[in-house]
């Protein structure tokens, strides 16, 4: 695990951000501003759109600073 990585989660997805890799292109904030913000803290709000839209945007990250994994829901027996 990278020391400077940041993690953001909701029930469906966890997004990690590595500021050491980020090239500050701003693509995430320009194309999905209701999730990724340049001026609001926390700057990633995963509750503002569908999970698939977040995944699609992360795949467009030119530096690879944004990564994700889907959270497994525990089902009661």
C-alpha cells in the first residue's frame, strides 16, 4: 500500500487516490464535477452519481492516480 494514497468509500465502491502519481490534468473534475471537485473537501463524493459513471471516469485518468474496487456486500445467512 502506498503511503500517500487517499481512500474514499460508499456501500458499492472504494476509490483510492495517489497524489504522488497525479499529473493534475483535471480531467476527473472537468468531466464528472458532481463527484470530483477542485475546491470542496472531501474532493471526492461518491454519493453524487451512479457507480458505473465513477468507474468510467476513473478509467480515463491519464496518470493512474485514481483506482477503484467494488465492495462486497455481506449477505445474511
